[in-house]
């Protein structure tokens, strides 16, 4: 069954040409080949500042953020692709998510408080993280705390699930064959909207 997929390409370099860009493109190509509808959001090109006060977080968002919220509200599946930065997501992606995931967007009825129904309940997600260290070290030695904060603390709290993760370690040292295998895996995941 065809699904509406939104890919959030979270690499902080807006120029492109990075592994994360290629992974997101492979995911999108696989999804389109399987007749899914795909839209890609690139936070690094949006220049959204971090929110620094509670009043700013609770205020109505600017038009650029409202447009992104509208896109996400229509999604059935999300794919987030980013490089590990200080054990978590890059600052530009965090600022983007802070702007977009405001209470008035996440909650169908903001007057119910955080116990209320979530707008994105039932949306599934795939989180793809590249890193310089071995993926097994990040997952088991360091506990993948930064990514778990995203998958459970934000996406899960927003009602998104299931949330699946893919860790690609030793990315800078990866051979061309290894990168090609990763791109093929992303194409396959995109085609299955997983």
C-alpha cells in the first residue's frame, strides 16, 4: 500500500554531497520506485533559530514552521537521517525539531495538556545515524543515549511508533563497497516504507 513519506535530512551542511544526503536520496528513490509519495525536508536550508524562552515555544510559529508542520501532519511515515554530533543529533536538527514540535502542533487539543491525543499518533519512523565510531560501541558501550532521547523522548512522546533505528558506524573509513551496500539497504527500506 502506498504511503506518504517525509524524509528529514538532518546533516548540518546545506551544500549537500555528504553521505547523509546520499542515504536520504537512496531512501527517497526506493520509496518513489514503490509508488510511495515522498517529500524531503532539509533543516540546514531553513535557518530556524533555536527557541530560547517558554513564551517563544508556546507562541504561534512563523509561516515557514507552519508549512513544515502541515507537511508532517500529512505524513504516514518519517525517515530522519543525520550524522552523530556530540553523541546526539546536530544542533541544526535539534533547533528544527524544537520549532516544529510545539504543543499546539503535537496535541490535537492543547487545552487537555500533555495527556491529550497526539496529532502524529500512528505515524511510523526510521532514524538513520552515521558516525565515526563503530556502531556497536555507540549502542552498547555508550548506550546510544542521544539517539534514544530522540526516539523515545521526542518521537515516542509525540505518538510516533514504531520507531526503528539504523546505525552506520565508521562512516568516514567506509570503503566504496560498504557505502554502496548502505545505499542499497536505504533503497530497500524506502521501498518498504520502513
